C-alpha cells in the first residue's frame, strides 16, 4: 500500500527516457499491474473497463475489503474461466497494518474463544500485541502509563471484535478454493507503520472503504513484529498448502522478512551441483547439457506436502542489491520476483537512485511492475506507464520489449503457464 496514507507522493520526473518519442503500447493487451488496491475507492471501480492496463492484481488487506475483492473478480472474470485471462486477478490476505485485529489461536488452538467482544478481552489482547505497552511505564512514568492506557481503551472500544486467526484462515481457504486463479496477499511485516486513531467519521464523504488509514491521525502504537510474523507465517503456510503465489509487503524489516520466508523452505533447498559434477553426470548419461532436478520436483513425485509458496512477489521492493542477491540463491526452491512502483520506489531522488541500482542488478526474468494505487482509472494507468518507462530506460529495453518481458514474468509469477498446461 502507498505509504501510511494510501496516497502516493509526487514522483521524481523521469529525466532521460530513451522511449520518450514512443507512444505507450496499451493496445498490446500485455500491460499488467502486479499489485493494486482499487477497492479502497469503490467509486473508481466503474472505470476499470476503460483502463489501458489489461490485468489488475487486486489485493485485499482487512475485514472490510475481502468480499469487495471477491465481488470485483466475479464482475470482471468468472472464478472458473480458463479460456481467456480475467481482467481482475484477486488476492486474499491480511495486511500487517491490521494484524492487531486478529488474535493467535493457531499456535495454541486451545486458546480459541471465538470473537473477542468484551472490553476486557479486547484490551488484554491489544496490550499483548501492541507497543509501547502501558505496563512498560508502570514503574517509571505513571503519567505516560495513564495516557497509553486511555489510548488503548479508545482503540479497544472502536473494535466491534477481535477475530481468531483460525477463522480468517478458514474463510480465506474457501475463497482461494472458489477462485483457482487467486493469490494470497497482501501479507508481510511492517516495522514503521503506526496504528491510526479511531474516528467515528472515518470515510464519511471521502468515498474510501472503511477500515483503512484514510488520513486519520496516528496513535502511538505499533504492532509488535512477533505478532505480525505469526499472522504472516500462517498465511504463507496456507499458500504453500494450496500452491498459490503470494504478494508480500516489507518495510524496515528486510532481514526479518527474509528469515520468515526462508523458514518455509528450510530443509527443502535445491541441491546445486558444481560444474564438475554437472559435467560428470552429463558425460555418463550422455545427456549433453544437464539440468538438475529440483527438490520441488522430487517432493511432487513423492507426494510430500510443500511448506513454501511456489512463487513470491516482493512488492514495491525497497531492499538493497545485497538483499536482492540473497533471494536469488539458486538453492531456494520458491521463485522470487521483485516488483517496483513509482509510488513507493521513486517518490524521492534517493529512491530513484536506489531503484536504478536494484533494477539493473535484477535478472530480466524476475521483474514485475505495479501501481500500488488505491483507486482505478487514469491515475492508475499513469503510474503504471511511468514505472514501465523507468524500468525500460534502466534496462535499455524498448517499450515493446519491456512489456513482453514483464508479461512473461507475470505469467510465471501467477502460474498462468502451468495452469494452461494442466487443462
């Protein structure tokens, strides 16, 4: 999602576009948005049929938008269609910003109480997953403790209920089964975001779907990373079980996010043969260029359940080149893609400099592009065209070449090619 407010900052102008004289080839029908949030502004949905983008990958993030995303997918492509690509690819998941609205009954199923609706239960849950905790100031600053307690009570009172994680997972499972082309997303870890203060007038007159940031003031609370990781891990396991791609959010948590993802494939790494081993095997078998079979294929043959999602999109990737290379380790059995957006990656000069380095280092077959915008229509197309032009300039691609490369990557990420082979 675009920053705390959901509104993208002004982009730094593209200084040198070698394709500037070329009209953007929307007519190719191959321009895909790998990550966006049009259901945050439902009034904009009517503009989708008139957009240049051929496919929108629409994320869900919280209780209020799960059904909206499902309905949007129904309206712009039936759940079971296979003869043609749908205009909307849905993604179902719970964003880390809103993870405090779920409690963990997965690690210890015996703790499940159904929805938490009493003030005592909601207050106790929030105190356990948010920081700073009022109790942490009990012996050092009683005024601070009282202020945080009051803020916590206001937040608890604003929640109709805190839901069990297991209930959300069950609902998500059903949606994923109903929509065979659906992803899991948006999920992840965010150490920067602060929980907004409640507001009785939120979204009134703004057209915004309730439950988001919507320009509200921020409370002093952040969701503790440990709780975010519980919610993230549970969704990764669901994606692994159902063999679905995931779209992942990571802010100021690149190392932690990598560790959580790596835990899903620990012990399932591919064996990477040395050049000498590959040459020996090829010579003995008379196979010429030998391709090592992956651990994933071995598990497929054995019928072993997977613990890692098949493909991962690190959306609006803001990590350094070293982190990108860590994800490109050939032993990793999941295929990792890196998506970029003007809204997040190029709102400052330093951001533009960083994305140039990272995109240049990224393999051509691992790049995805996105708008990450909260409303459909011309603004979404504009951001999408901008990031396509930027990446094509960095990679020294023509627009036609870049669009086709990204489209093939998108097919690989969403597993469209493998699904066609299964038909």
